[in-house]
């Protein structure tokens, strides 16, 4: 099997951690040892002395902004692609600073797996707890913890076990149960791609072996069928004079010809007549395929409507509660009007109440909050001008999330998860 095999699964992962925990070095090590870095990239970060990985500034393979290189920190989300014979990877390297929380939320929003780095000398920090909390809010199913810089604590197993125990207890309180802790030295290369010779006491897999083995199948297929309509197709050609199809990308679940469906928010029912794809008709389609559906009946459907199975309908409402990560420079304020962009639907909305603001350092809830400033997270109630068809974020990450747009500037100012 080659790296270009189209059947290899894709894993989207995000790396987070505190400042100087070695995220960029870990990613540089993965890229270098899996030959995922181009020769011109390696030449640009090559040191004057040292052979092999020792002669490469691994961190600068990912820190692309000049300000990042000058300050030695990660500011924006850096996306990197690499592949092994077993799997393809898209990796988002997120900033560690508290003031870049919104960047971390953006980088984590499409990920299947999170990799958190912890400095073995420092243990579980406030920033570690903050990132773990955000990962739990975002519902990432897998969490890999790389306890880094083991070379600076003499590869001491007791230190590793102490940190593992502390984080396992904290993650359990956050609702994260799929937790894998790995001792590594990103700089020396131990337990990243190769096992190395310094931690024979650790019998688990390396970081790369763990990422290659994580199950990413079935997460969206297992959810109920959701099809947000992007476009109504009426070609009106001689070959297709009466064709009327509904185009879009299947957000979750599967659909078959003959299935009874319902259009929301109106609730009109029909059956699937055809599933039209780029290279011909299908008997069955599944997420995340893009298809055109035709129905046995002429019913009124337009962009922003959702097609679902008649017996497994989501919620439809004009008032919703959501956890919001605020990204705008102007604070989120009650009574102010915004646009909500949810799948293919955009509606006007107003914040009716801020239920609480989460203190991301202490993980406590301030119920007296009257606004959310940039990078703050809280729970809000929203009133919409027209009904929204949705699932809870815990049940469906696609139909349970939306972005908030400032109605005056058209800037995206918030990311939200429906409760």
C-alpha cells in the first residue's frame, strides 16, 4: 500500500499544550521521521552544525509566521499534512496562550483526535486543564497525552505515572474517558515515531502507532440521517425537462432509495426516488458524500431546509441554548442582533440571556456575567426570527453547531455548540 492510496483513512488531529511544552518540536519530529517535510523546508530550518534531526530546528517546520519565529511561540493555527503507509493525517498546531483560545477552538472544531503536550518537569498546569475542558466541550472522541521532555527528568517512570494519574482523574470529571498517555522526548525522538532505547519500562505504543490505530470510522455514519439542502437543481434541459433535485452534502447518517423522509421545518413527507451522484445513480449514500436527492412527490423545499428520515427527526425551535466561544473584538451583549449560520441556513437572532460565563482557569461558572469578551466561553439563550432544525452538539457535531456573525460588519464573532 502506497501513501497515495485513496482508500487510506484520514485522521484529523489537533495538538495543544502550554507555552514551551514542545508542540512544534513534536510535530517537526513527526514530519521529519515520517519524511513528511520537503527538502526545501528542511534546508530553510537547517542549523550550521549537527547531522540528521540534530541538525534541524524542528519547531520552525511548523511556526510559519515571522512573529512566531522571533518570539519562539505559536500564534496562529498551523495546518500540516503528512502520510504513512497506514493513514493520512491533517494536523492543526494550535497556540498555547490563553489569549489565543479562539484559535484553539477553530483548530479543534474539525478534529477527530486531540494531542495534548505536557512538560514532564511541570506536570498538569492550569493551561492543561483549560485545554482539556475545551476539548471536552467540543466533544472530541479521542485524547492522546504526550508527556514530553522525559529526557530532562532522566526518563523517570514515577514522574510519568504521577502526571498520568492526575490527568486521568481530571479528564474523568470532564467526561473524557478515551485517554492515552505516552512518555516522549520530542527533541531526542523517543516514543514519537521510533521507540528509542531510554524507556523500556513503557510497554505501550509510540505516538505515531497510537495515531495510526485510532478508530475514526462510524462517527458520522452512526448518527441519524441529516441532509441540509444547499441548492435546488432545475436544469430544464431537453433530456431532463422535469428534473427537480435537492443538492447538498450528507451531514450524518445514511439514506437509501425508497426511504420515507421529511422536510423540516415544515414537516412535509415524501420518499426518496433517486440518489444522483457525479458518476451515476446510487442505491445508498452516506456521510460525508455530496449528492442530489429526488423525491416521489412535489414538495416545497429550498436552501436552508433539512431532509431527514421521517421517524428520526431532530428538534425544531425558535429559542435555543448554546455554549459560545466568543471571538469578536466587541463583547457579546444581550439584546444585540446577530446572524446565526447553521449548516446551510442563516437566520437572524438576538441574545436574550447570558446564563453564565465559564472561568477557564478555575472552571467555575459566573452566573452574574452581563457580556462575553474575546476568548471567553459561556452559555447563552438565543431567540431566532425563524425556526432552526438542529440536534444537540453531544449527539451530532455538524447539526449541533453554528457560527455567529455580526450583522453590521459581517465578521464571524462566535462559535457555538447547542445544548
